[in-house]
C-alpha cells in the first residue's frame, strides 16, 4: 500500500481531536497519510465561511503542514475524465441523447468528490472517507476506500 488520502470529513475529525479517528491514525503512523488540493480548498472554504475565520484558517494551515497535499495535474485530469465517464455509464441514463445533457449531480455525485477520487487513483492511495458516494464510485472504478468512522456511528 502506498498510503492514505484523507477526505475532508476525516481531516475535520482530526482537527477536532476525534478519539476514534486519532486512534486509527496512531495505529498506522508508519503508513503515509496525505490529502489533496481539493480537500484543502474545501477546508479553507469552511474556515472562510466560519465565525472564527482567522483562527480556523490558522488551524487549517498548521494541520496541512503535517501532511503532503497532492496537486491536480494533467494525468489526474485524464483520470477524472475517465472516472466521470465511468459514472455516466454505470449510473447515468441509457439513452444516448439523454447522456449528452447528463449532469453528475443528478445521480448524487459532486465534481469535487470525483476529483478527490481521481487524485487517490492518480497517486495510488486508499481514500479515507465516510462519504457513501465513494462506495458508489468504487463500482465505476478500481477505487480503494476505507471509512474510519461513519456519521451514523458518530457519538458527537
């Protein structure tokens, strides 16, 4: 295994000191953990949209300093395109005419999630997220996916 790519939900859990996620992180500390520029953007947006804007931006900057943040590049753009096409074929309309106007959101996916999955595939990482959309994406691509917590199991 080449390591883990943390999605936004797990980054937030780490930032908030979640015992269950931190225990898992500590148990696998020898395995590289990273995130990506898409997750960084989501974290920074949340900080900018919060009441404690400056404090949260600083917390996120310190947090991101501890992890490698993978960039998007042309190879990941190609993977993203193939992944989106796979979603279209797996979950989209069967009629070719309807496929031309297909919007990924109509079948429950967000473009950011496709980018995050594409980066996990690009860098050969296991994606760590409680977002069930990634379980569905794994049906359209060879995406390794783990959940270290699930929202319905979260006691907080």
